[in-house]
């Protein structure tokens, strides 16, 4: 397994992308599926209040994911390029720093989250009716923060060395465990929404142990060395500078959801909040395959960029864009064609279904463009182009969506909140095209003779 990463520079690009993206996609879909099924359990077992309460906790979950993703994605870029350049010791040092950083994030999440639980949930938009449910749910979920942080970051490294099947197995294991354990706690032990939280934490713990065993038993290209667990400033800086875009993207999503939650409560009450909670689950499930394409492409692009094989970099980027566009277009067709069916999967509340259908359709109006945007943002991370990656992460959520969320409801009420999403997608698409043209040496076909550029 020590030569696992070498095939990234030699195997045919289409085969590599299938080999890496398919397991990543399956894993991502499995991860999204357990979130979907969790919502179904909560919606059927607790009701609309439970769905709204779980939705309220999204911002904190996304902040933890943002921090872990910044470390994992930034670290994966550093590791991929180091392996491609033959710098094995640098890769191991980066690996050690990443482990320490994820543990710090996990412990900090537990301490700060529990200390400020109630005021934080109030900030996120919790009303008096759903606050007790949210406290019960998040108060338990927080104890799994360290496990989740470790698993989320380490999966990026497993993919960075080209071992996508292990990353897939990790996510499938977590999802299957969650799906099996959660109803036992919820319905077997009659714990309600607390049971959903206990099931999630148990699954995260077991999954993190699975990954730790993988690294400790020598199955990875990377090696855990005790001296390297002390974070090195130069590597931490490089990891975070690249991962900053991932943090901003996820972190801004958290801020966006906080704003949307409070606006939804104002214009539509807890019912509108529950509707967004369901829509968010649909977004995760339908867009995860495109994220799988991104995850599959990143190690290919990072390794070959480090090895100065520019033609392979270009081929991988173009193929990933095409694949992600097809997938996001299929998601668009699914949501536009069957919004009512998708809502009824989660709830049998007629009022909630009727409120969610127009929200689904509006939010997904330009979703067929998101696959390309996701790939381009990820590619800039893999290439180590921190500025472009940062701009991509800022464009949709911060620059366009958040201002639209404040402005549109003033004139259109609740519908204005839903409409803000496709408008932001449109402007983000324009920004993506501009950045592609500015970095066209990586995005045009080889026949255009623009592949060879200086490092």
C-alpha cells in the first residue's frame, strides 16, 4: 500500500476519475442518506417541532464541518502535492499536524458548544416552542464533535493518497450504523429526539476508530509518527491558507442559515423553518454526487500538478466538470418534477408540504449550474490557488446570497427568501466563468495549446 499514490500519475484519467469519484460519490450519498433518514425518523417520530429543532442545529454542525473541512481539504492539497513531488517526509509531517489540529477543533467544539448552548440556539432562531427539542438534540450531538472532526478531516487525506475505497467504506459504515442504531434509541428506548442524537454520536465514534486503525496498521501511504504530531507553523499556515476557502464556504453557509432561520421565523413561523430543514436535506442528498466527483478529482489534480504533468491536470478538470454538470442537471430534473413526493418522504403534515413545494422549486431553479461551480472551486484548492479558491467560496453565500436574503423578503415576503437562492446561483455562475477565463490554461482543451504554463 505504500505505492498507493503512484497510480495517480500513470493510470488513464477517465479510469482514475471513475475509480476515485465513484467510491467518493457512493460514500457521499450514503452520508447524505443517513441525514435524510434521520430527518424521516424525527419527522415521523417527533413531528414538525422535531424537524424544526434539528434544522436549528445546522449552523453549529456546519461550523464544525467548516473547521474540519478547512484542515482536511487544505491538508489533502498539501499531502497530494508533496506525494506527487516525492516529498514523503513533508507529507507525513503535514499528516501529523492535521491530526493535532482536528483534535483541537473537536475539543473546542464540545467545550464552547455546551457552555453557550441556549444563547447559541436563540441566536440560530430557536423559538420558545422548539428550544427544548433543540437543547436535547444538540446537547448530545456536541459530544460527538471530536469524532466527527477527526473522521471528516481524515477522509480527505485517505482520498488524497488515492485510496477512495477506504474513504467510501468509512462513510458507508457511519451511515449504516446511524440508520440502524438511531431507531433503537428513538423508538426502542423511547428517547425521541435524544435518541436521534445518541445514534449519531455512537456511529461517529465507531467510524473514527475504523479510520484510526487504518492508519495505525500501515495500510496507508501516510505514517503516524509521534514527533510529527506537534503542529509545524509553516505547514499549518499552508494548510489553513488553502483550506480557508473551504472554511469560508461552509462557515458562510452557517451564517446564511442563521440569517435564513431568523427571517423564516419572522415571515413564516416554525413551519417555514421546518420546511427549510427538509429542503436542506434534499439539497444535501441531490448535490452530494457532484461533491463526490470533486473529491475524486482533487487527488488526481493535486498529484499531477505537483508532478508537473499539466496535460493530465487539464484532462481531469474537464472530465470532472462534465460529469458534475450531468449529475446536477439530473438533480434539477428530479426536484422540478417531483417536489411534492420529496416533501412527503419526510412529513405527512399537509401545511408543511404545501409550504415546502414552492420553496424547493425556487431554491433549485438554477441547481444545474452548481456542479460546475463545485468542481471549479475544488480545483483551485487542489492547485494551491488560495486566492481563487477563497473568491469562489465567498461568491455565492457571502457576496450574493446573504444580501439577497435581507433585501428580497422586504418586497416579496416568504417567497423572497426562496427566490434569493437562484439569484445568488446566477451571479455565482458569472463569477465562476470569470475565474475560469482568468485561469484558462487549466480549463481549455489540450488542442488549444494552452496547457504548458509556468508554476
